[in-house]
């Protein structure tokens, strides 16, 4: 129930009013039972969920979302996430509150 309230509130806060009318109405829940991809490996549920939500949001079919393709989908998603955060993750951008921040390394002898 929490997500059904939180998502409309977030969308009202972040999506411009000319794109989406502000609304805090609770989301409806619909159960889809036809043509839903199922995964056999329980370790893949997060990737399935993300891609399933993406397909629903874009109005696309679930063709290609299957156990045989999930590793390639995982690698592609990881590469897309890396591309999105690459600039923000540069060491020069990690100055938190004016205090220099260093990402520790396994070879860093200053960490005890």
C-alpha cells in the first residue's frame, strides 16, 4: 500500500505540471496473468522486475525477457547504469561537504 501512495506523490513532486496533472490519488493495482515472463532462478528476480516495469512503462512486449537472455540483459543494464553515473562518480566530484573523500582500495595501507 505504501508504494501505491508514494509513487503518485513522487510523480506530483518531480514531473512538471504541463506533462502530468498533480495527483496524490492511490494507484490502482491490476494483476496481469497473460504473457507474463517467469524466471526459474530466484537470483534473477530483480532484473526481471526492472525490465518488466520498463516494458510496462514503455508499452512494449515482453518478448526476449526469458532465462536464456537474462545474463545479457543484466550486463546491458549494468553498462547503462555505469554510463548514467560515470561523470558523477569521478573522484574529482566526490568532495562531500568540503571534506575530501577517498574511495578506499584493497591495497590502501592507511585503512586499519
